């Protein structure tokens, strides 16, 4: 700092006051500049070749790449004269590269170490007999994501402050650190999930960890290129953590719902309105617990519930437990299904489900039961298959068992109308492919 200040001040005096006292051919400014530069460079080289602490390496690299070429040599008083002198760098290229390598090795190791310590502290927090903190009504442990992202971001910024090339190299080195950290985080989460079921705040901690994923997800979406493999790895790992947490949170609800759904076929659908009310009441009690999830995750879990409620209803329709011979009986069942479908849709929508793609499944099935004209049934089957391309002949055959007045030829004709499509479907739009027909 002293040398830099002295050089800058002295050369300013040369430009302003001394230069005009010498004949132009003396190149007095050039002489002074070269002598000052050579001394400064020799001192920098001497320092670079001695044992330096990490912070000293950073400071010396800052002088070589940043302060000396930008703050001193671009000074508005000196820039024009220094441009003519062509002084070169403070350090030889090989020595500069060696310092950069040391700096990058140290910075990479420091960041890795701080991320590891951060995860250890987070795991310790889970083991404490404390409820996670709430922010805006949502359980959270936001310090984890903030610290991890800040550590990586700060490291990159420090490196970029030396030079763009050093910044890019550290970015490349750290590109796998966030995916690696999140995989360790996922393993720790899975370990807690399996071993701590009796923890007093088990579910709040699961919810806090699901909520933690949002900041990581937001960072990756905003700061990483779409085709970056690391981004795909990060989003996949976050999805695994989120879905793993959802599965545990929903386990108890789905266990409670199973015997209620069985009542549909046990009662030949005659009490279907009461049974649907029981399903809605049971589900409602659980949904209130999920309000501590951040909005995107709350909507995601409600949509999972919505899909499960519709799927379980369809499973009961495909059980071959009810076979109705008269159009009047079929019309009666179709009305029950339509009413149940409307109640289910109203309940899920009022609780925030945005999975509107599920809403037409049960009404379309009700319509197939109600219709008696073969041509009209085929059209409705085609519409159903367009909306839900993962429906297969085995599903339709099991469902049409309800319509006992169809002849074998008519049944074959309807089934033949449904092509077994192999079109790939996004996992979020799968309904029938998750249903096994016994």
C-alpha cells in the first residue's frame, strides 16, 4: 500500500511539475515510471516467492490483476503517459499462475469445509427438543440455505474481484459443490426421517426441511443456465427431498382413508354421499397441518391429495363388485358418482388444489355409465382417452363390468375403440397408469 501510494503520488508530481523542465528526448516520465515499476515488481516477486497466508495471496493477486492495472495505471492524471511506457505486469506470468492456483485451492477447500460444518450444525438442530422457527406462519430453517448460497456466492464474488478469469475458474470448481452439498443434505434428511419418528417435533422438522428447498430451488432457477447438468442434478435432488417429505406427511392420511373407500363397494354405492362426506372430513383434519408449508409446497401436497382421492375412487369403480343390468340402476349410480365428483372437486379447489386436469375424470366415467347408446358410449370413451392417454383396455374392461346389459360383441366393440397408446406422459398427468387392475 505504501509503495503504491508513493508511486502514484510521485509520478503525479513528475507529470504535473517536472516533465516540462526536461527536454522531450529525455523521456523523463518514462524513466521514473520504469524505475518505480521495476522496484515495485521486484518487491512483489519477492513477496510472491515467500510463504504467504491465504489473505496475503488474495491481496497480492488483487494488486497484480486489479489495483495496480486499474486504480493506478488508469488514474486520470497518469493514464495517458503510462500508456506510452508499456510497463507490463507486476509479476511474471508463471508466478502469477502459481499464486492463482494456491488461492483457488485454498478458497475451494475453505468453502467445502464451511458447507460441511453448516450441515453438521443443521443436523444438530434437528436433534434438539425444539420446534423449528416460523416465518409468516411457515416452519423454516432458512439460515441453512442463506448460509450455503451466501458462501458460494461470496467466494465467487471475491474471486471475480481479482479477475474475471480467476472468477470463472472458481465458478467452474464450485459448480459441483452445491449439488454435492444437497446430496449430503438429502442423505442426512433421509437418516433423520427413518430414525427419528418418535421425535416430539418430527413433522414440523420435516416441513421445515421441505420449506428449505425453496431457497435452493429459487437460486438454481435464477442463477444457472437451463442446459447446465448441475442445475438438473440440483433440481432432481430437491424434488427427491420434497417428495420424500410429502410421502411421510401423507402416510397417516392415506392409511385412514383406505377403509373408508372400501365402504363404497361394500354398500353397493347406496351410501356414497355419506362416505364422501367422511372422506372429506378426514382429509380436512390433515390439510390444516400442512398450512405451515410454504405456498408452492402446500399447493403441491394438496394436489397430491387431490390425485389420490380421485384415484382411490376410480380403484373402487374398477373392483368388479357391482354389476347393474338395468338403465335405471346405471343412471342412479351415475348420479351418485356425479354428486361425489362435484363434492370432491369443490373441497379440493377450496383448499388450494390447482390440479384442474383431475376434475373431468369422474364425471366422464359417470357419463359412460349413464349412456345407453353404443355410439355415444364410444364417443365418451374416446374423449376420456384423449384427456387421460394413460388409460388402458384393462382399466376400461374392469369399469364396463358395471354395465351388465352390454353384450359381449358390444363390449368388444367399445374396447376396440380404445387404442393402447404408448405416448409418453408427464408424470404429473398420470392417473390410470398408477392403478392396477386385479
